[in-house]
C-alpha cells in the first residue's frame, strides 16, 4: 500500500463524510413528502382549535341567527312588549249593543273597548250583574256558557264582545225586573264598569230563564 501524508488522509475523510451526509439528507426529504397523507391540508395538533371557516367566523350581530336557537329567545319578550299584558278595568270602556232577538231569546253583545294608549289582552269570560238604582244586585250572576276561550289582543280603540242571553220573560214566565244598570267586570279584574241598562225586563228569579254569558271574542258583536 502506498504511503500517504496525514494531510491527504484528512482531506479524503472529509470528502467521504460530506458524501454520506448529502445522501441521508436527500432520503429524509423524500420520506416527508409521501408519508404525511395531508394532501395539502394542515395537520391539527391535539388540543388546538379547528381552523376558522366562513361560517364560524361570521359575525352574530343584529339581524343574524346565533347558534343554539338564540335568535328566537326574545320572541316572548317581544310579544309582551307589544301587548303590554292584560287589559285592566281602568283602561276599558264598556257598552251594551242592540238586542238580537230570536226564538223567544233576547241576546245582547256586551262590548269592552280599549280606551288606553297601549295594546292589551283579554281572555275568557267577563263578569256581569244586573243592579237596581240603589246598586242592589237583581238575580244571580249570569252563568258561563260553554266555549273555548282564546286570547284577544286589543290595540287602542279596538273592542271585544261577549254574548249575554236569556229567554224573554214574557215567554218563560220567569220573575222579572227592569235593572238600572249592568255591571261588567273584565276577566281577572275586581273593579267593574257600570253600563246603563236599556234592554227592558230581565229574569231575576227561578230556574226557568237563566242568564248566560259567552267567552270574549274580537269585534263588537256577531
């Protein structure tokens, strides 16, 4: 074997090491491109948030729907604000419409009108009682006629009515008197409204001619 100088051996060793490192670097680069399987998509590390998308990053300000149905959460509050709750006696005006006779019956619409500046609601049967000039009640309270009550919303100036009915005392033979007024109490209220009675004789005793009152409906009569 030919003798070589120490400087030549060092140069050969450095050249060999550089060649090996170059080969290893080339192999590592090829492996990273083929084994990831991301096909251009970024890898997500455990515990990190997903990338923002057009849907998840959209603003949820006024006029947009929020997740989990939040957009509908204000519906009840909005309805309450529109109606302002039930109508109170102090906000209403009462009247009795023209008689609608039929088959020995006398039928009158009892009308409640919203005299306030807000919308309010009525639900169910009103109360009523005939009284004389001294305020003494004549006969029993009217009976509640069967019916399916519904909430009636009254904007300012609008009305609801209930039907007051009884058999004509001239036909039924029931004991009768002529009231001075009809007291009308809105549903769920304690105070009454006084309406002068112009409907003539009403039954005030016996079971032959009960007075009935229907649930409230929108409008001023049938």
